[in-house]
C-alpha cells in the first residue's frame, strides 16, 4: 500500500464524524465562529459505497448539498471574511461555513466551478503548487494522469470572483523517511532520517526545509495567479504550533488542519476542518455540519479497550523485530482492541540508568523502535497509541520527564497520549495521615504535568486529539478518596489512569468499586482503569480479571486496560478476556491469530 493510501485510510478513521443522534440539533454559535468542510475529487460515477477513492463525492450528491445549503440557515464564507473578523472584528454571518476543495483535481474546473457559478457559493481551492507545475509522480498516484487543473483553467476560474486559492504546500504532500526502518510519515511534521548519514534532520534543517517549501508555494501562486495567498491548508492535516509559526513567517496568516473537536474562532492560530469521505448524501453532510457542536463531548465517552506492551519483548535483530511486530499487530487486529500502550524507556534494574526507545540527547538509545511500532500500529490496525513515561526517570534530574517528553513528541507528533507514571509516589496522599512531605511531592508532580504539557504542545499534530494522562497505582483508598483523587488531578490532565493490582490486593479494587458510583458520568468518562496482569497469571486468575473488567463496565467505566500483555501470555489473554476487552460486536467472527504462531511472537 502506498504512503498516500495509508494516510488516506488513517485520516478517515481519525476524523469521520458519527452521523447520528445529534442531527436534529440547531447550529448555534456567535459571529466570531465558523465551521469548515473539505472536499476532494468530484465524479459522476462515484459508487454509493466502496468506491476506489474514499474521498470522492458523486456529482449529484454535491448538487443536492449545494441546493440545501442555499435554502438553509448556513452561510458560506470566504478567507477574506475570516481575516476581516480577525483583524477588524467584523462579525461573520450566521452559521458561517467555509467550503474548500483540496489538491487541484481537474473536477474542480469541470464539475465544481459550474456549480459554484450556478449557486453563487464561494469556495476555496487548495493547490499543491508543485503538482500544478508538473510534479506528476505524486499527482498521478493520487488522481491519475492528466487529472489536475492547469494554470490557464485556474486563471479562468479566478475571474468569477467566487473562488479563492490557498496553498496546499509546494511539495509537502508526500511522506518522507521517518526512522531507520524507513517508514514514511507526513513531510510537514517529520524530522527526516538520512540513511547515508545515519542521523535525523536537525531542528534548523527541519525548520528551513518547511520555510523554503511554503515560501516557494506562495511565490508560485503570486506569479501564476497574481494573488497574495492568505492560507496554508496543510496536507493530511499535518500541522502543529511550530510549523504554523513558520507559515506565518512565510506570509500565510491563516492555517488549516483537520479535526472536529471544536468550532473555529476567527482568532485561532490554526482552524479545524471536517473531512468529507465515503460519498455522503446532502443529509449526511448536514449532520456533519451540526455535529461540530457536539463532537468534542462525544469523544470523552468513546470506549477504550487497551493492552500495555513492554517494548523490551522485541528482539534487537531487525528481521526478527519486524516479524514480532507483525505478530503483535495480527493479535491486536484479531482481538479488536483499539488502544496500545507502550513504554518510552527500558525498565532497568535499580541503580542503573534507563535507556530510551526513541532518539533523545538525554539518555542512551536502547533501540530506535518506538517510531515504527507507533506508526505501524496506527496505520495497519488503526489503534490509538499511548506512551508511558516515568514521572521521575532519574531522581537526581527531576525535570528529565519534561525533556524526554519533548523529544518524544518531536519525533512522534501523532501520538495519542503520554501517560505519566507516578507508581506509589502519591499513595501517601490517600492514607489516614498526610504529612507535609507528601503534599510537597504532590505539588511537584502536578507542576511537572503542566511543564510536560507546555513542552509537548508546540510539536503535537493539531489534527490528532492528544491526552496527557496521570497514572496512579492504587493500593488503598480512604473514605471519599476516589472523589478527592478525581477533583484534585483531573483539572491538570485529560485522563486519569488508575492502576489496580486487583489479584494481589482485591481490597483496593472493592474500595474503588464502592466509591466509583459517586462520580458523575463526565468524571467516569475521563477515568482509565488498568488491571495488573501478573507475570504468572493462571487461567483461573484471568477469569477473575474478566469478571472484574465486566464489573467496571457495569459501574460506568468504559476505558479499560490490561497491563503486561506478552507474547507468551497472549493466547490465554485472548481466550479469557475477549468478552470484556474486545470491541468485536460479533464473537462468532473472532479470528484465532495463534494458529502456527510461536510464543515469542515470530511466525514459523
């Protein structure tokens, strides 16, 4: 599968809006807010479902959407109106929506432009200027031969006054080498790996590459269309605060990602766009527009079924590592979980320094495998990936977790979350007597969470929701202790991960169950519960974990994780914990991944 098609699938999985239950709600937002929809190709022969191009829309469906849009209370707007609202406070019209078409496909001229004139609906065309200039390889891969608009056609369109042009980059609509295993990731957010020099791009090299590309695109648009383009619409929605600042320096004041977490405010540094896919009807598109108002809230309630996997299980041999990774992904696909949690650092013996599984200047490199493991997991089995980081990797360097987290996200901007592990360091906070040293430790940890958040935010892909998570190991609970935990820590992080060794300490589990009913539904939605899977867990003990997971679900906890998932216990875990941990709606369709598979994860 090509990089273009891999990212296509990933984008759709990440950004599709569920079209149900919220469709009847009225759009309500003030004169500074707007939403945005982005289309791609338009064809007469797009299949109702299962078309070869997941982003294409049938011409008739687009016609019906434009018909509805003209009659509705929604008002299409322009980039110039957004700039006027930002710079001069001029109100946007009621229920403002920006409509864009990416890539410069020929259908923009043959199909979209006639409709734009007929319905007098303003739109934005986002152009990959190197494609229009004749960089045909990537364009052919996306749309086929001779299927892009020419500059002459674009100049003709420009005369209507209804179409604005944005940059879709000059040559960032592609993947570049992202690690030693030669995975490709979106060019705009990736520090390229140079195999001949055996090193990654420096920060200066990276920033200069992005700046040069954007400046080139702006210059081409100026030369060919005579415009001072206002916006960069990032390929694949790959954008963070760092590249937004680079775009501003290159002359693009407006920046667009992908996503549906919130309404856009005219003063936002980067705006979100809902991506149109699977040939939606006019009704589907109407639901997608109204869904912007609720999607961020719905995300909190999405179930999580996760497995924690220690990267130390992978072989140092690259061939065997790839075989083992393939087996792990095969297991995840069969199990139908949706989240993988891996460790950022090795778990070294006491008095020895941890090593990292990603490039960093702060620790030795154990093995550069986190990047590939994350990317393959995201793109092959569409799992979210969280990375565990000790809050104090080195007690003598209390700020180390901040520096490591920054390096981790620089190299992996699409991670879904970092889990800061506190182990037993906050257990004293919930004992009968709390001393000043304990309170001081708590304050230090909470301060570190905010420092980590500040350190990683400039590098996070803004099209991908990120969850900073604090993990507590629960050994005991005082009366109302769970409420205190939630109210104390949730203001600082997105999620709380409560780890319970319920087999060794069933009393802690029972206390948790007794108190969880006092939490609100919104608080429960932000709780992740990890049950400890011990090294030698028996089938009977796994059955106990099964009942405990099901009990957690009955009490409204929908983010569930099993620790210590290994190649040598995977078969037993699948057999005993399929019911509570699988999101497979039909157990009958379960696929057994263990036929002819060795226990170390490698296929024969």
